[in-house]
C-alpha cells in the first residue's frame, strides 16, 4: 500500500470501521512516499497510520505543522486526522467508474428495502464480497436480461466449487450440487438468489455436500456418499 486510499479500500474489504484508523503526521518520512511505515511492503492495517502529507497535499498542509508554532498541537492532530479521512474518501470516489456507482446505488436500494423487506433481510446474511457480487449481477440483469445465466453465475461465485446441471429434455429444471453444509443461512441465501434471478418456469433441486450418483463418474458413485435423484 502506497497511498491513503489504499488504506481505506483495504479497511473496507476487511470490514474494519474507518473511524478506528487515525492518520498521523509522520515523524520521519521519505519525500517520495505518502505512507511512512517501517515496512515498505506492509499489508496489515494499524490503528495509527503515519502519513507524509506533503507528497500530494502540500498546499493544504504546508502551514499546519510549522516547527516554529508549538501551540494547539492536539487540535492540529485531530484536524489533520479529519482532513486526511476526507481527502482519502475523495481519492476513493475519484477512482470509481460509472458502473461502480450503479453497483453502489443498487446495494443501497436493497438495504433500504426498495426491493422489498424480505430481500433486505436476506441481504444481511451475505458478507461484503458476496453483496458486491449480488449487486453487480443485478446490474448485469438490467442490461442483458440473462436471468438464468446470471442465476447460475451468482450461485457459483457465492458457493464456490458448486456444479450445476440443466435438465431441458423433460422439464425446465436445474440440479445443483453445492459442497456446503445445509443450514438455515445457506438455505436462506439460495432462496434469495432464486427470488432475484430464477425465471418463474424453472424449478430447482439442490444437493448439499453429497452428490447424486452418475453412472460412469466414479467420484459420484461412492457407498454412503450418494444422494438420490
């Protein structure tokens, strides 16, 4: 991480509250770097982050820490922290594309109940990365209308290593093998995905942990490890 916006993005990915991060004027720093950690290639986020504000924000901070002025140190440190948080937020927003804004708006609409209270409640079961996948594919649904493809894509991305079989010969049916534990949370997640993406005419059959037997596929034909279709 080289810039303050790296810190903010990393914190959001780890779901660390940004208010827990305090930006400090670096005691010693390189004029060629913005962050001044002892380890240049650091990846962990400390509660206190030392910054060289003159690297990019000289015009803003050039008079704040004049060495000839020793009063109100605590006030200046608090003001510095607040200002750096503000500037880092601007950094993050400037790096967002129009598509990223749309995804953020969709996520906010879901959380506010625009898609319905049941969807909002179910949405809380997903972690931050999974919520992004959902909002991203809802946007793709608006653009392409490919509901069935996006349903399968979303299931695969949220439930890793899942396998999906389509049965179009006799009925519109999807068979899912999901190598996860069947519990209330996972069942609720699947129901929400079906509500958002699955076309009405399709039905689903879900197999948790144990795969149904397929003749000729040895891995699915193990004694006491076969689900019946």
